[in-house]
């Protein structure tokens, strides 16, 4: 099997507590056709020491930028892999993930993007929110575009797409700060159906400073999410179902957070 080149971009800003684990999760894949680029926004913590430690194995840039989405796009423009994806500086790839991604795209040469499962972990890498993960896995296996309008069941760290798709649908929307990934999945799905990889490819870390899980950001996040949905569907019914599902999931998150599951 001729392995496609895979390019991974990690946007980073003051994630020195987690970034070495993220970097090692990519490098330890031992995938021979890998391009890994860290786009740092000018961190003032230990991030740069970590990046310097691995300078012989990764590419990295540290300079002031205009936010996470801008950094991801800038990184994608600097890469040339046939398959691309991005991994935030507090998330990780699971062992063998890139091999599974390469196999999926090789088996499905017409597929433009692929999605896999993702575990949710706390800051000590203990798996949490297992009921939420099981629910999302069910939707991931059986869902379609209308269901994606109702809820974002696709996990960003375990999603990859072809450069051909990037050139067709464009880069992430830099006006979005919370749901740029959701917008991108809707944009991709409006043209192409994804290949489902029925294995866990990555972990998504929940910790007090996580951007999209901060209570202070909740209302802004929800409003940005609704604004994105209107770009892809004018169905009042689907928007109503989205709002109902958002209420249901917010309640479910509150329950699992209290129980610590």
C-alpha cells in the first residue's frame, strides 16, 4: 500500500502543561509519511521549550496571530500533505491512528473525508462522559446531513480530509471562534459523505481552561452555533430540533459532570 502523506497542524497558545503529550502522540505514530506543524501564537509559558526540544522532528512557528482559526488556516497553507487534519494542543492521537486513516482513504479512493471515534478525558487522561461518547458513536454510525444540522456528532480530533476537498470547499471560517469545526463539517457534508472509521482515533481533553467548555462562553457558543446552522438549512423544524437537542445535551452534561462519569 502506497501511504499518502498526512499533514497535521496544531494551533497552540500557552498550553505548556499539555503540548508535549500532544506532540508525542503524533510523533509516536511512527507514520513514515508525516508532516507535523505547530502554529504557536507567541506563548509565554513553557511551550517554546517543548517545541525546541523536538525541533529536529517537527516544524513550528511562534508569533502573534489573530486566534485559533487563523492559526489553523495559516498552518494548512504551509503544508502539502494529501490528507490533512488539525489537533489542538491539549488533545492527542491514539496509537496507530494515522495508519488507520491512511488505510481508510486508500480503501475508499473517492472519499473526501473520514471520521472516527473519540474518547473524552479529563486533565489526567481519565476517561469521562462515557454515556455521551456512546451516544455520539451511535449518531456517527447512523447519522446523515440532517442529523448533523440537529447536532454536531463529529469529533474534531478524529476527523481528516483530503487536500482536494480543502481546495474545493476552502479553509475554515476565520470569523468563527467556537464552532469553526462544526461549520466545516456541514460544509464538507453538503458536498461529500464521509467514510466512517469504526475505531477510536483520538482523545479530546476537558479541563478548566478548555475554550468550548467554559461556562462563561456558553451563550456566545450557542449563538454562534445557531448562526452557522442557518447557513446550511432554512428548515425551521431542524432548527427547532437543534434547540431541543441543545437543551437536552446541556442537561445531560450537567448530570454527568455532577456524577463524574
